[in-house]
C-alpha cells in the first residue's frame, strides 16, 4: 500500500532555513514489532481545608520498541547524522521503505517513509495543581492553576537517545490558570494559558570537513519566545429562559511564536487565530 503526501520540512542540508513542502510517499513496514511499556505514577493530595487543595503527581512512562511515524524532518535528521544517504532521482526505490532522492544540485525531489520501531522513549515529569474557592457576600470566587513540568524526554534522534525536553515543539512547562466569579445570575471567568520558551534549532554537530558526526549529541541553539494567551468569558443565566454567554479568546491579540526569520513554523503549538469574539445562547427544554 502506497500513499502520497506533501510533507513540510526544513532541508538544512541544502541550505534551507524555512519550511517548504516535498513529495513524500508512505508505505507499509512489515518488520514492525510489538511495543512494550512501563508506567509509574505517584500522587499526593493535601486538602488544607474546605477551601484550599494542593495536588502533586510524579509520572514516568517508558516505551521500548515504540511504533512511530518517521516524519520527513526526522528522515532528514537521519541523513544529517549519516544514518541514510540520498540517492539520485533515477534510482529504483520500489523495494525501499525509507529513502531520499536528490537532484544533482542537492535539491530534495522525493522521499519515502513509514512507521518503524524506534529505540523507545522515556518521559518523566511532575503535574502540580492548586485549587481554591472562597464564598463572600458579593459572590463566590474560584481559582485553579494546573502546571505540567517535563523533567526529561529521552528519545532517539539521529541514531542516539537524547533528552529533547525544551527543544522546539516540546516546552518544559505548560501552565493553565483560571479565576472565576459568580453572583446570582452572573458569572465571569478569566483563563490564562502559558507555554514555556524552547530552543529554535537542533542539529547534528559537524566535523572538520563540515560533515555531520554520526550518533553525536545534537547542538541546540536559538530561543523561541514563551507564549501567554488570555481568555475571558461572561455568562448571564436567565433560568428557564436559557443562558447567554459572551467570550473573548486571546484577549490581548497575541501573535503566534515566530521563528527568527519571521515564519510561523509550529501550527500545532501556537495558533494564529488572534483575538476571537464569540456569543452563544443555550436553553434546555
């Protein structure tokens, strides 16, 4: 079975610094083995009183023979690490699962990839939550802050297991804070989502002849900004007549985090919706 996709990647080997699309063909890999995993979770919850709670969870997940899709970017990283060599455009690759075809100029023309059994990965982290509430004569207040810290994220990159926590696309901290107030038929909630800064570039080091050193620890450089987005929601509850809700997402109209070249490279981690107004009405019969 063969399927086509136009995959986004940065071809550093050919001097590119921005993403573009390349013809990529996905095929089945009959050599896949089953995954094996171990998971550890330890948690402590402390109810200080009826109004204040702390919770800490430590987690560790280890998966061996992890089945993962080798993206085009990962295939290019393997090439940079000397684990795969590009072939000419007229080479017969019908029996090859993973390959790169380059023109004589070095331009990437076509790639082939699939799923494979990686060396595995191990992620270790801590989740920390604070929850509080307060009842007053002018309304009830509620606060919650959920923080997820990645202590390490070890996975195979370029033929070597490396700690990729803090690399681009993998922030070491994500935090969500919510403050809510309600009084009679009115309620108001403020929400803030924080994404920690990351590195921008991760590349295999080069030898004296500017060739990638196979199996070497990657060099990490550049910084991408942290990202803080605020959301505000107001609801008026009219009882049997329903509820009217007004929401403003991304209240301060934050732009997505851009690369040093001004490009928006990570659509999964940072959206470009900008300030977004929404009005909704709901009623139950």
